[in-house]
C-alpha cells in the first residue's frame, strides 16, 4: 500500500467522508508509520480486531 493512498484515506477519515477504515494485519505497519508522522495523529484511534486487523476512527478531540 502506497503512502499517498494511505494519506488520502486518512484525510477522508479526518474530513468525515468516511467514518472508519479497516486495516488488515499485513497493512498495519505501513498505515501506522504514516499516521504517527501526521500532526493530528492523536486524533486517530485504532481498535484491535480479531486476527490482528485494526479498525481506525478519527475523533475531533485528541487523546492525551
């Protein structure tokens, strides 16, 4: 998965165009690497799913 595509999806999450983004176990590390580089990374929350997949959501309020 390319960084440009990941950024596009994360921007859609941030803008509210999509409410959540499902990431497979194989794609987790590349997606996480992009998220932690963003200024708003604390607004993203990842919810672990069975099998190592993650469901990402965006919140207007940053976690502490």
